[in-house]
């Protein structure tokens, strides 16, 4: 007769170990955002749920107290990348801070944002240092030179602690076209003062830049009037 004995490795402390406590983020997700998504049908039950949610949210906010200059990337095929960055510009100016915007590739026209934001005077420096789309310029070497000039201007702002926010508009496109080296951009980001934010826009953000960023938003294209309806670029929407 043969006896087979199975041995199972066990953590001697496992049986006495308490279940893991859910994190604050997990508790917030479990409690949910409220509204019709909450399961309680009665007003008092809903109030108790939202009271617990508020307590958790206050704890979440309280333990996140780090302040730092952020790298924010807005990329993807959808519309809204520059618009998102310029929303940050307006918000930052509204807090009395100074901002710089350097536009790569663009420059064949003056966008409405540049006109509207002129009222902020020296608080905002705006540079459109391209000459338009590649199919308009038709001069690869000239485009490359303009991008390099724009990058030199960008470096000056990235090293200026008085500028709370620096926007590098369409810099991702300049990288994709080979007019700017990725190492140049990554080294420039490292030169920033500790509390200076930088927003980089444009399709095709390289993976190394995405990895370097603190925030990345990818705009997804679902529908566009130019493509589906033949609607031209309109003032206030595209520029």
C-alpha cells in the first residue's frame, strides 16, 4: 500500500492576517458619485451614503498635499488639444500668474485666442513661430529652421521661474516630422523650475514623452464636420 502525502506551502501568518483595508480611492468608487446611480430609493439612505462619500473625499484631498510643476500632454486624433491647453492659459492668468505660449508649425494666421488674450499685456507672451502647414510651406529645411528657432524661444521660457505655465503648441507634430529631437524636449523639461507647468500639444505624442508626463489626455475623434459634412474651418471653432 502506498500513501501519497501532499504538502502545501502555507504562510504561517496568513490565517491570522486581517483582510486588506480598501484604499480611499476604492471606497470612493464603491460609494459612487450619487444621483440616480446610487441604489438608495429613500432620501435618508441617500443622504447617509453621500455623507460617507463626503468624508472619504475630504480624506482623499487631505492626504494629497504635494505641489509640483506638471508636464501635461494633450494628444490624439480628436479636436480640442490646443483648446484644452489654452483653457489652462486662461485659468493661470486668472490667478494673476504669467504665461508663455510658443506655437510650432502654426503661424500662417492669427488665432482668435491670441487677439482675445492681448488684454493681459505682459502677463502673456505669445509666439506663433511657424509659417503654416507643411503642404502650404513646401520647404522642409525652412520648416526645420523655424522649429529650431521656436525651440530656442521655448527654452528661454522653460528656464524662467516667473512664468507659471509654458504651452508648447503642436510640438508633438514637430517631433513627428523630425524637425525636433525628442532628447531636446526631454532635456528642456528637466530645466524647468520646480513649480513651472508645461503643456505640450499635438497628435502623435511619442511614447517616451507620454511616460515622462504627469497628465496625458488623448482626444478621440468620433465625428468631425469637415470630414462628414464638408464644413469649412470656421472662426471661433477652428481658429
